[in-house]
């Protein structure tokens, strides 16, 4: 597989959002015995997972996807509720989602469609915007869905999205996601 790398387009979260989520993790981690907690610098919202790609196809994807951001202004997202993917009693992913955003959905659809038009074979699962916080339930006791709640239910936590990035994964490093290209919203 030499010459190929693992990539994905994502919403890059502002530092203050990463820090707020990390503070929640520090306070609540004991209630949720997951095996691996995501490094705060790796928090993001995946738009389109590209997998392993050759450099020339990746360059074409960057050029093509740039059009997705023409006339897209920065927009607001609000942290919402916690959830899981996988078996209910032993989830494989613990996440925090955001309230519905038609702008985010529109950007994701454009990026996805432009990548498939280039011939990239992409995951066909429906888009479910979320921030992965932890992986692999690690307890003999089943996961208790009743522990899940809204993030900061007392007041909404809103943040502005002003850039989308292309990340490259470095599985043996912490943090493991490196920005390859940045797309500014204007």
C-alpha cells in the first residue's frame, strides 16, 4: 500500500469547543468506561471519508471540492446530545452530535457528490454529524443508555464554523489527525 494514505474531509472545531468537550470528558469519564478516549485535538465532524488514496487523485479531489465552499459563509452549530453507535449494551463509539444544520448538510452533500463524480468509492451510510469522543465499551456491566443526556442542558453551546479541512490519519501518533489542506468559508 505504499504511496497511499488515509484521508477525510471534516469540519475543524474551534479550540474553545475542543476544550469544552475535553472538560466534560474529564468530569464525566469515570461514568463511561470506554477503552480509548479521543485526544482533544482530534475532535472533528467528518463530512466524507476517503480512505486510502493516491496523491494525484487526492490533489484532484482538493481542486474539485474547493468549489463546494464558494459563497458559503461561516455558520453556527450547536452541541446537542450524546449517543452511541454499535451494540446498545457494548457500544463501539461514544459521540456528541450537533443540532440539525441545513448548511452543514448542504456542504456534506456537495463534498460527497464531487468526490463520487471523481470516481472515488465512498461509504454510503447516511450522514450523521457527530464528534467521536471515545471508542470500545470496556466493562463487564452493560452500557446504560439512561446516562446519556444533552450537552450542557442549562444553556446551548454554539460555535462558528469557518473552515473545513482535509485530514490525514497517522495511527501511530497522538494526536493522530494532521491537516493537509484548509478550506476557508467566506
